[in-house]
C-alpha cells in the first residue's frame, strides 16, 4: 500500500506499507527527510544524517542518543520508552494541555488510516475530517453487493497464517 499525505502545515509524507511472507516485529522503520538532514528510526534506534541527500563518503549516519529525563532510574523496572511516555503525560497535566497521544490525536490518526483505505477503495483523494465515518472497505463491499468478510483471528501472526491459506500461499 502506498499513500501520499498532505498536511495543513505544507509538509508532505509518503507511506509505503509492505507485507512480507515472514513476519518480523523488528522490521518497522521510519525515515524523515528535511532541508537540514534526515532522521531514521528502526526498532528504537534513531539515526541522523546531517545532509538531506545521502552520498557514500560525503557524510555518514550518526546514532542519536535518547533524551532521558535526569530523574530516570536506569536500574528501575520501567523502560526508557515507558518512562518518557509517563513523563510527557505528567508534563501535559502540569501545563494544562493535551497529551501528545491524546484521544483526539488517536482519533485523528485512525481517520487518516480510514482515509487511506477510502482513497484506495474509491480511487480518489480524501479530505479530512471525513463526512462519512463508516468503515470505507466495508462500505465498498456493501456497495459492490459483497457479503461481510469472514471473521479472522486478531493476533497478527495468526491472521497472516489464515490469510496466506485463503490466498493459496501455504
């Protein structure tokens, strides 16, 4: 799946989503291109390239160390990621603002995902917020006279096995 996203700030993004035959929960990555360089994140390891265009030998990727609050106890039970999430929540409460991962932000992300599905199903650009918030793939099936899809397992690994059998891949 490929999607082109245009944000109100003028920033654009390209989403490339692939499904490989073998599931690897550490394979997720994100790369951000900017005028002053690039950021790369893969499974918790962030990197910075101080050039917007990579050319071998011109500049090299540099590992980025996480910014950890001074009061974090590395010997404690909490992971850095969990601690940073909780620290952000406390800061949001102290500052009287919404948390970075608020319900409103989560709803917005879900609407973007549903917009991507709708764009693929109907072959057109989708504006947000959407006026019809029913599930676009189920709506598309209904309009095409198709039944609802058969129930599938929720755990991703189990779903992949069932989907591969359905598609004749195993």
